[in-house]
C-alpha cells in the first residue's frame, strides 16, 4: 500500500444494492477509472477485509486504504489512487 494522502475527489460506491457476485469487479472497475489523487468511498453492509486482501494482492503499491467511521450497521472505507511523485 502507498502512503495515505488527502484525495482530490471522492466517488461514493454503495455496494449494498449490488449483486454479491458483482461487487468486487464493480469496485475494481471504478477504481481503475480514478485519476491519481482521487479516491472512492466504499459503503458496505459487511466487513470489506476480503476486498482489502484482493487489492493488496493485485495492486500492492497502487492504492491506499483508510477506514472511516460509519453507522453501526455500515462499513465505510476510502480507497485512493496515490499521486506519483517523480524524483
């Protein structure tokens, strides 16, 4: 995972109404369309830890992940695309 930054823009993705078989691909597709410095806010009705593990396996240095305080029955996570800084 990359260092955490403040995202320039946030897109909300509520997967509570999405078919469970399509959730991860929907999140990855949305993430792929983000520009560097943008983030998506994932809103889920369950712990998204399996998704974190998938991100870590597929994009080990290409994202950052920050849990947010949500309602008791919701999980909220910011998943961001880091800005690449050239030396």
